């Protein structure tokens, strides 16, 4: 009898303590860019906020520079539960949804504030759910900036790009964009771009000032055209399974920390769009080409027909909603 009482007491004790002694929830956050970038800074800020507010309950491990997974693998890793957060560029979701391809359409958004305005509309917010049926949930959008063209020879008018090989992200819209100027698009992972440029396996690429600077592309590209021809941003994404399995209070705190980290990352993005361009100019390693209105107009005319080609996939209403944000 005494044995039974002590066994029962022990059982009651064990049932009452597991929460206190439970191992902290681990969030692995994998990304491909350098630490000193909008996404790198956002991820580190998120870790700091979560570990301060949920000390002992949640730990965040950040893996930058494609240390753990490249962008083309990270979405599969999320689904398998090998990582819990990632923020691939919007161009890398093509296998999961067609609607996010809207962000790749060349010359669609005039600037980042137009992108912000569009993302805040109902149509924009709905895009966070575009991959949900495939088990991936968008938790927020983050900016990097407007893309520029870099190459081994000067790109002033579209004809200059003809016959050149450009690395692109895994997006058919971006492929069509380069085909529209008779160039040859090459889908390659971000982690390979520097070597491809250095060895001249490709002639050019498109990216933001921040990525061109932090990954040293400017050291192996003699010319950068300030084209602002497209937008580069990210969807912070988790698996629906991981997200719905979190206790409500923890999920709420994590979401709040993420929103604050994204706001911080967007601020970093604004600063880097100016600061990293200046750093590249100051380095004297690449020449920056500023286009005249007429030259830029020629790029617009050459690339804009791409919209029509993808209108069916993306949806005309969504494109119209994005265009309305330019006003
Ligand atoms: C690229 O592949 O060029 C970018 O998506 C990298 C990044 O995450 O900014």
C-alpha cells in the first residue's frame, strides 16, 4: 500500500513538472546571404528578440551564407522539419505557387514604397497564404531592394545584353526577361554566383546593391548598370505543421518578434540601398552606369512584353492591384 502511495505521488509529481523542465523549442533559421545584409540582420534581430522574451522556452539558431541549405533546397528542408524558418526570395517559390511570380515582372513597381503599398492591400496580404496548401505558410514579407544589372562589359541599351549569359534565380519570369533582350539566362544557386562570374563561366547577373556588395560581385564585374529594373524581396516562411504545433502564447510572441525584426530589416534595406552603392563606387572596382531617361525607356520597352506572357499564371487583377500601388 505504502509503495502504491509513493508511486502515485511520484506520478503526480512527474505529471506536474514537465512544462517547467521541457527542452526549449528549437527554431533553425537558414538563409543564403551574408550577415551584413537586410535578411542577415533581420534574422539576427529575430533571434535576439525571441531569446530575450522567451528565454528558456525557445532558442533560435541562424545559419547564414547557405551554410546549411541553399535556397533551392531549403523549402524541402522546411517541409521535412529539418529547419523551421527560412526567407527565400520571392522568385524561388515558383514550384509552390505562380502568384508570387508577380514580384519578378520587370519594371512593375516604381520603387520600394509602391511594393510596400501593394503588400499592405488585401490582395498583397493574401499572398502570404499562397503556398499554404503545399504545407508552407508565409509569416511576413521583407525587402532587399531594387535589382541592378552587372556585367563584364557595359550595358547601356538592351542590345548590349544580346548573346550574354546572365545568372538568374529559379524563375521562368526572370528567364523570359533576359530572353526578351536576346540574352541567355542561366538558373544557378546564389552560392555559385561569385565563382561563375570570376571564372567567366557567365557574363553577368542581376541583384541588389546589398547582394552585389556583400558577396563581392563588384570585384569580378567591371560594369554595373543602375537599372532598378526589378524588385528583390523575401517571404519569411515556416511549415504549417510546425506553426500549428506551437503553443498559442509562444506562437503569438514569435510572430510579434518576427514583425519587429522585419521592420528592422526593412530599415537596414533602405540604408544599404544607398550605402552599399556608395561603397561600391568608392571601391573603384566597377564603373556604375547611370541611364538617361531615353536609355531606361528602351529597357522598359524591351522587357515589359514579359508581363503579357505571365498574365494568365499570375492573374490580371493582381497585376492591376500592383500597378495601382505606383500611384
Ligand atoms: C539570389 O539568389 O540572387 C538572391 O535571392 C539571394 C538572396 O537571398 O538575397
